[in-house]
């Protein structure tokens, strides 16, 4: 029941310290034994086997479609495809972007996907195919997986990210 990493329970956002927990068998149920509580009463516990980012990205890649830089270049002129750049603004300013790409930072993605909130970006309700990309492919794999789990139908991500795009001599638009 509590084998997977668990996020915050109760309390409100603020400074959070991770609370370790161990599991004891009580009446044949696995129960967390809370070791400490932070200052605002926010309780967090994790199992001893926390997943790594590498594992999360690998799992996401197993569930989403990955396009190569060459495949993505062929989609660049498709009016039914939109590229979504997930990198931070400083990365765009420094390196440029895929021409015509929409910029939505990774941290705001779920809000931009959700049509019931004011942060919704209409590109996600346009019916177009969406190709997510980031610097090297990790954030875009996680984003494509999230978008699929939220119900976006035609989603993929650029394997190798913007780095792979540039190495394949893909066009770059200065920001």
C-alpha cells in the first residue's frame, strides 16, 4: 500500500523537509512509522526505494512516441503539427528555438494543458499533433507522458531534444 514514493499529505505549501519513514507490520498491514513532522505540519514520507529521474524518463519513453530530428524536420511544414518548447526562457534566449514553436515552460505544462483553468493554452485544444522538446529529451519525454495521461491524443517528443535538432542541422529561430 505504501511501497511507492508518496507526496505531501495535508498542510499547505511552504518550506518542506523530507520525512523518512520505515514500515512495520501491524496486523498484517504495512503502516508507515512517522519519524518527524516539519514546522508547518506538512507530513511527507518516502519508501526506501525512491525512483530516480533516469527511471522516470525511461518509463515515460516506454509509453510515448519519440520522433527523430529528421522526422521532426519533416513535420515542421505540416500545418496540423505544433512544436512545444519546454525549456526555460534563458535557454531560449541563449540558443534560439525551432521556428514557430510555442514556448511553455515545463513547470506550467499541466496548467497549460487543462482547459478548465485560466492558464490553458489553446494550442492544446486545437486538435493538432503536438511535438514536445527540451534541451536533450528528458523533460519532453516526461511532458509527453503527462499530456497523454491528461487526455491529449496526438503527442510525441523529440528524441535528443534541441541539441539533437541542432546537430542534425535543423533550422533555428532566434528569440
